[in-house]
């Protein structure tokens, strides 16, 4: 293939246009007269967000949001008044779960157009429950509920089986606690944390065939860990654990066990993973930095990166914004939701889109670093642009392999 100046210029313009459309950032804002918004999750296709907003009078209300329709209040178990928190959403964004006050705290499942359906407590326990996660098809809901022998026991609920307690890890002690936080695509695998070994609380992975199995904890910590999310096939689990360095986000697989992924540069050592892409290659959460708590994105190639730096590297203007945490990620690992402080000082949700992380292979140099000896030559800058194209062409012309 012979590259002419015209073809190189045309290719460069194409790459620049494609790169510009591959990333975006948008504030969710707040509903009319609301004070703040807090996203908790996003549908697998990246189109629908679930969360909680603070209404006037400081009442918390569950919402569903789409770019086309904006905010939709999910109501409460008591009707139009009261409190509700939206905490999870299924793959196509039609079914959500969380908890609402109905004389006491009760888990709910809501399917468009509503209303909410109450999830009861476990037999013999205090009349209280909370839904925390949902399967991709919206049929399986997981969370915690008060039971006869515990203040909070992990549960799995379906319309057919009702609520079923999952128990605890071995030797949970006299007053055990725990919760299910997430389920895989078909709800056959549940993850969370539960009491173990009398005074420990450890991340678990549950299946019907094996029951509740501990995922352990990271070395050097205080035997304390929790699982927050699981991939669609159940092979990768993410969360946090106490470690030698402090609280650290982890990635677990059956082959490698629990592996800490580190934290973002600056600040105290602290990170928590809240969600993971369907293939397990992209993780999001929050980490302490010199700027305080910040949203992060992780891949094996980049490690933990503040999401703000990634987005600004792609040319997005975030002047005045603080991205405090990333709560959810779409199945393809490209669309991320979280909350932060906007330039007006309000706590609001946001939604961001980043290029496919495979594109990082083509990010090879910084602006102007296209020839050996120039500043930034061969150093990635989280941007795919004409300088990366120039780098490849110059390396080829120099005869490098």
C-alpha cells in the first residue's frame, strides 16, 4: 500500500472525527425543585440510569433516567409520599430495585410503568428488607433482610420462590450480618459479604450447587472484604478488601483468586470497585487522590486512573467539576455513571462515554512527540490523534520494527 500526503491527511481527518465522537460527558442535573441526584447503576446497554434524588424538604426519592425522557420518579410503596432509594436496574432498563419506607424499610422491585412491588422480610425477623441488586432479565433480586437469627441476612428473591435467605459463611458468630449486593446475568450467581469466623466479614460468591463460598481477603489486612459486582457469566467479581496498604479495590477470578488493583496516585491509599464490564476487563469505582475522593477507571494495561484525567485527555472540558465516584458501567465498558460536584457547587449525577479500551493500544505518544528526541515521544496521553498517526509513520520510515 502506498501512502500519499492526500491519503494520510484524509486518514488523519477521519481518525480525528471518529475520536471526537467516541467520548462524551453530560450532567444528569436534578428534577424540578430537587436539591441533588445520586446515580447508583446503569443498564447494560448504557441508556438508562437508576438512582436517588433529594427532593425539596430533603426527602429521598428513587428515579429512572434516560437521555430522551429525563427523570422519572418511581414513587414509593405507600404511594406518592415517603422515601425511596433506587439502587439497581436490569439490562434493558425496564425493571429497577431498591428500598422504600412502608412503615418500615422494605425492598422493592419496580417494572415500568409501575407500581412498586414489596419484598418482605425473612420469616421470624424484624419487618425490614432492602433490595441491592438485580439480574439482567429483572427476575432475580438480591439484597438483605432481617431474619430470626440475624440483624441482616443475604437473600435472593424471585416472583416464583419469594424471598430465600442465603445464610452465612462458616462460624458467623452469635449476631451475624451480611448482604447480597449483585447477581450475574441469569441470577444464578450472587455476590456480597457475610459474617465468618466469629469476628470477620468477608466477600462471598453464592451458587445453588455450592452455597456461599468465601472469596477471602487481601494479604496483610484485617480479614474484612466485600463484593460489589459480578460479570454477566459470573467469572469475575470486584469489590474491596482491607490490605497491607489500606482499603483496596480487588478483582477476583477462580484462577487467580483475589488480586488487589491498587489505587490512584496521590492522597491516602484507598480504593473501592463498584462495577465491572461484562467481560471483566474494565472496572470503575472511587479512590482517594490529592483532590480527595475521585472516580476511577481501571484496565490491566492502564491500572487505576482518575476518570477526570482520562476524560480531559480526550479533550473534554471538566472545568469546575469534581467527579467523586463511578457507580456503574455498561456491559461494553464504555458508558459510566457516577456523582460529583458541578461548577455551581451542586451534588449531581453525570454520565460519561469513553472510547473502547482496546483503543489504548493506538495511544502511543503525547502531543508533538512524533520523532525521537521530542518531548513525550512514545508516552501515551489518553488521546488518539494525529500525533499517534505521525508516530507510527515516522517509526515506519525510520525502519524500526
